[in-house]
């Protein structure tokens, strides 16, 4: 920080704008994934908005609603694996949780 900086560590200046914190994550799961499913991608997003006291936190998981099925392990999206003898075996794919929006309020207590 320079001598003309308006930033003070661990202190919010009076009248200064509170900045929101954004997060975006994308993951691709190819063949041979842990869910035994066909390839899929998952996108998650979140924002934390500081308030005078505490902050509101919102998170959207699986924004594209990808890789979901009826919510149970089934053969619909499963990927066949070959055995040593060469015969394919089809194992039930475990579903990805459907899209969900979570909203919370966070207050820090104690010393920082």
C-alpha cells in the first residue's frame, strides 16, 4: 500500500462502498468418472454481499442442471465397462444432484 492508499487492513472506511465477492466454477467430468456416468459438466456460482453487520451469501450449484436423472441410481446415463474376458458390464450411474439455490446470512463473532 502506498502513502495515498485508501485501504486500511481489517477496517471498512466510513462511507466507502462495500464490494461483493463473486465466484464461478466449471468442472468437466469425462469418461471413467466417479459417478459411472457418461461425461458431463457442472457449473457453480456464488456471491457474498457484505452488509453493515454480517453478509448475505448466495450459491447456485449445478446451474445448467446437467447430469441429472430421476434422482436414483439407474442405467439411463451409465457407461459400460469391459471385463477381463471382454464382455461389457453395465453398472448403475449415480445421479448428480439437481440445480439448487442456497441463501444464507453470516455474522462473524469474536476477534478477527
